[in-house]
């Protein structure tokens, strides 16, 4: 049993490789031991759990909550990908590929892959335990057809990687050698399911994220899979019943502090600093998600009051808006198919929703044909 003050993150091990010469990589210590956590960290954990519990309650209050969760997933995918250098925004993410400007399509694909990877992994939790096998499946989806497609999607790396610098000699950080990965990943999996360790679940998730990013098991996509893993653990441990809490927005807004907090553990064994940062992130993220749900409920009520003025068209208008909570961009042909009405009826309906005094939809192309309409105020909640 060790206190977080006595925690030793790991040690450096000298390696020799034919292609890159001699270097030192960092090998993290085993996690499967009892930790004594400082009282101030426990107090933060209690506050974080209280707010997450309040957020979880919204899943039972908000009607058709799955529509809105799909937008939360998009928001998470966008912010997690931004940390890795993609340049796109929520207005692009909700578009179909052909509607995205060519120079942004690579970034758009990366965000879409993250959405697919997260949704696939969450679905697989019902028949596959939290494991490296599950993460490998998510990793394969994440990199498929994107810029990391040539970096062994779905497989643990077989070569040394590093963070920062043009080579291993100028690297900011060098993760463990490939020969040590099986032992380290086995230890990590054991930690996830080790119920003999009496750690609060959020603290266990925080330690997992640090360890995963330190092991850096993939040739590419480690940051995104590591942040995706946070969501999987929240669901797997029963902290959330649906994926409504995401950390990437907090990490992206505090990017330098995020990387510094991870580095503090490796360089100064300062686990408390990382745990404090992580739990503050949970508190901020839960508060932000709660506020979004409150804003959504207020906006939904305002929409309902406007739509009722449409008389006989109100029923179809409500159906269309309900669909757009999950996919907030629509064209006249799409509305026609969704509602089972003719284009000659769908066009005036959309025009009514886009015109004053209703103004729920906003035209975003500026074209006279092939126009697209966005649920503008709703999208603003996620910007």
C-alpha cells in the first residue's frame, strides 16, 4: 500500500536499436497496488461524482434524449480531434462529405471516424468486456481511410515511437519499448477489473488515462483512443448510463496544462497534480453538459410555441425538428423522404420554418438550388 505522495511513476530503461541507435525509454510501474489518496483529492472526487449524478438524472428528464446524445458525441469527436491538430468545426461535422469544402475533408473524415469508433466501442461493451481487444477494434475504425491508415490500424505498435522532436534523439518523451508492451497492457487490463483495489472509480479512470498515454501502445491515435477510453470506463463502471460526459472540450481548452499534468507524473512522480487536474475537468465537463441539456430543454419549449402557429403543418414540422436534433442539417429532398410528403409540400414547410416570425431554420449555402438548412440556435449550443 502506497500513498500518492510516495508514488513512483516508473523508470528509464536503456535500449539499443539498429536503426536509431541507443536511447532511453520510460517504463511505467505496475498499477495493481493499493493507493492511499489524499483527503483533498477525495473531496474533489465527491464533488465530481455529485455533478455527474446530476448530469445522469437528465437522461430520465429529457424526452428522446438519444437524439441529443448524438450531438454530444459529435462535440466530443470534434474536440478530441482538435487536440491532435485537425481544423474543422461543428458546422462542418454535421454536414455530409460532399457538402464539406475539399480542403477540410481530411479533417472531416478523422472526426467522423472518431464518432464511428466511439459508437462502435460503446455498442460492443454489451457483449465484450473492457479490454485491449475492444480498444483495438475502436482503433481500427478510427484510422480506417484516414491519415493514419498506414499505421497498423487495430494493432498494437511493433516499433518504437516517441512524442515531440524529429527523431528519438530529440524526442520530448519516449514511451516503453515494444518488448515491454504485452506486460504493461496486461497489467492495465487487470487494473481495470481489479476489485480488490479500493479506489473511487473516477480516480481509477484518471490513473488509467495517465498510464495509457504513457504506454502509448499504438503507432498513431493514442490520444484519441485514450480519451475515448474515459467514456467507455464511465459507462462500464456504471457511473453513466449513457455517454453524456466528455473530457476533450476541457482538455482542448486547457491543452498546455493537460500535457503538463501528464508530464508532471512522469518527471516528478506528481500523481496528485494529475488527479486534481482530471477531477477539475470532470467537474467542469459535467457542469457544461448539464447547462447544454438545460439550454436544449428551453430551446425545445421555444420551438414548440413557434411551431404550433403553423396549424395543419405543425405535425410535420415537429417531426422534422425532432429528426434534426440528431442531424441538424436538412435539404428539401431529405425532408420529403423523411416525412413521406412531396417536395412541393416539403419546400413550403421548410420555407415557413426558415422565415420570420418562426426563424427556426437557417439557409447556409446561399444557393438558389440544392439549398441546405440548419437548426441554427440548436447548433449554437454546441459551438
